[in-house]
């Protein structure tokens, strides 16, 4: 019980940070809406320019959900660690009687929950009202929420894994930018994966990224052949990434240099 | 006139001094350059991959072929990222210069404070992105079989410089809101998002967005208008004609806004 409270304290810090920087939250909603608008017009033009596998109304609902999920589940531990490694204050976190990974996980969980509520919900409502997103049944709805929770975990762990590289590189922003760019392309956040040629999609499916956006959408829209399978693949990637990040962390610990500053 | 030339030479000399200083400190974090350049190049590749995937589904987008879209993306990209190398630092106005009080130091020196902010950093990790985008222009031109006459080449050159000033003016205008809000990061993030609109033919957007792209965020002048003139596309004739000359006007307006903000500025005292 004590332990749980300890962890919860980190989540609270993350949540509180979200509420404190209200301007950031506002601009977060702004950028979600801008990307919704941009993708709406791009896909409208694409659909008008050729014969696609699905009509525009179906595609736009996928694209809108993708934008919402992608924007609401982003994590940024690279900059957090980058700052602390460069200034040397990372020792404060390392001194605590709690492993770095749990501190970061629960802190980011709080931040992400804030984002999910403040950015995700308004954007989802816009999608439902204007972009044909539709409302799932109660069962699919609950399954979707669980799937989003898994996406959130994937996003946090992935960010954690790349942030471990900061111990070598000393900078975080470029690692994060590269990660989000690649993830955006492979996950379905930019293009519905059913429009991607089969052989290319097979390559995408070798990465964890489709589990982050395409997977919850397939549950929301009821296009998943087996919901259990979708959860299974999401969980598999979570386990793999946890192991990978643990390996990198072990290496990083040997390498760890604290800059006096 | 002669005095103006002397001032210009003096500023150029000082810039060179800043530039050398910057490189000395730059060498401390070599990986920052390498990784930054990798990130920037990744973003070019990802948008190319997106375009390629989209064009597996269609022949042309609103009458624009794949190669023409590459040309459009390359032209705007070259203009924006080339000016980023020298004029990007203004986006840190709020967080770095106003809140931390660094601007006060600049105001004490007998040099233009805006110049000092620009000269304070060089965003060299944009250079690979400029090269990649310029390569796109060349590649697309060859694919399309473009044979520009002298007028078109001169037009392209002037439009490119004008486009750089347009991009610089947008950053300056939006960053200057930091004089009132204390932060420039959020305003600039919105610009980053909106700047993605430049990669597509302007006609596909609603009229309100087209309006935005020629006024508050006039990226159409750095991307769509010049590209469609060079490629010989129909429409927007007047807009295309003023494109090579509009950059300085936008930059002057943004500079006036910056000066208004500066006169409104009071130190944080930190």
C-alpha cells in the first residue's frame, strides 16, 4: 500500500505539471485541431483524385481517430532525461530509493493522462460531430479504452527505451523527433494502414508502431478480426520493449557519467 | 548611403565574430549536430514516404503529379530551412531571452537587439535538410523535363530569397508575441503545424485556410505560388507576380511588430 502511494506521488507530479502549464495544453489542443483540418483536406483531395479502397467518409473517420490517438498518447521522456543528464541533476533521481524506470513511468503516466483528457476528448468529440467517427457500442467502447491504455504504455515504454540512449548522446530532442517521425509513418497516424500495399504493410507489422494507433482504431471501428489477438500483440510489444529498455539501461549504468555542473 | 554601407559592413564583421564563437562552443556537443541532422533528414524521408504511399493509390493530386508535388515540397523546404540556419534563434525569445533576462544584456550593447538574437546561434543541423530539399528540386525538375528560360530562372532566384524572408517574418511575428505573453514556444509550435500546409496545392483547402496562407502565415508565397509559376500551372496570376517582391514587405511588417513589442518590454529583473 505504501509502495502504491509512493508511485502515485509521481503520477500526481505529472498531472500537476499538466495543469500548471495551461498554455501548453491549449496549444496542444490547437495543434491537434490544425492537424485534423490539414488531414481532412489532404484526404478529401486524395479521395477526389482517384478510386480508393474505401469511400472518403470511411477513410476520414480512420484518419481523424488516428490524429486523436497519436496526439493524445505522445510521451516525451527524452527531453526530461536529456536536461537532467546535461545538468548533472540526474543524480537526484538516481539517489531515490525507487528505480529510475518506475519514477519515470508513473510521472509520464500522470502527464499522459492529462494529455489524454485535455487533448484527446475534445478532439474525439470534434471527430464524432464533424468527421463521421461514430460512437462504438458499450463493449467495443470499453475494449477501445483498454486498448488505448495499452497504447499509452507502449508510448511511454518506447519513449523510455530511446531516452536511455541519452546517457550516450547527452541530447534528447533529436532522438525524440526521429522516434515520433518514424512512429507516425508506421503506426497509421498519417495513412490508414489498409491503404498501404500489402508487402509494405508486412514490414510495418514487424515493428511495434501499428500496435499504437492502427490497433485501437480497428477495435473502435469493429474491423479487428479478433480483439483478443489485437490485445495479445499489443501486450507482446510491451513485454519486448520492457526487456529491450532494461538491457539498454544496464549498459547505460556502466556508462553513466555525471557531469559536475 | 555610404554610412549605411559602413554600418552593414560593421554588422557583417560582428556576425563573423559571433559565428566563430558559436563554432567553438559547438564542438562540445558533436553528437548533437549528428543526431539533429539525422532527425531533420528523417522528417524529409517520412514526408517523402507518405507522398509515395499516397501516390500508390492515385495518379495525380488535384492535377499535380508526384514529381510536381516533390518540386512543391522541395521549393518551400529549401526556402524555410535555409533561413532557419541563420534566423531560427528568434523562436527562443520568450523562454531563453525574456524570462531568463538575457535580453537586458543585449539592450545595453550598442547593437541592434534583434541582430544579437539572430547572431547568438546558428542552426547548422538544418543544413542537411536544405541540401535534401534542394536535391528534390533538381530531381523533380529533371523528372518533369523542365527547361526554364532566363526569366523563369531569375524569377525562381528572387522568389527563393523572398520566400526566405517570408518564413523569417512569420517566425519573427509569432515569436514577438512573447513580449506580452512571456513565452514564444507555443506560438511557434502552432506555426510548425501550420507550415505543413505548404506542401500541398492551395486549392485543396477551404477559402479561410487559403486566406490564412497569404496573410498571417503567408507561406503560400514561399511555396505554392512560386512553384506553380515555375511549373506553368494556371491560376492565381497576380499572386504569382508579386511573389518575388513580397518578402521584404512581410519582414518589414514583422519588424515593426517586434519594435512595438520591444517598446512594451519591461525587464523581469532576474
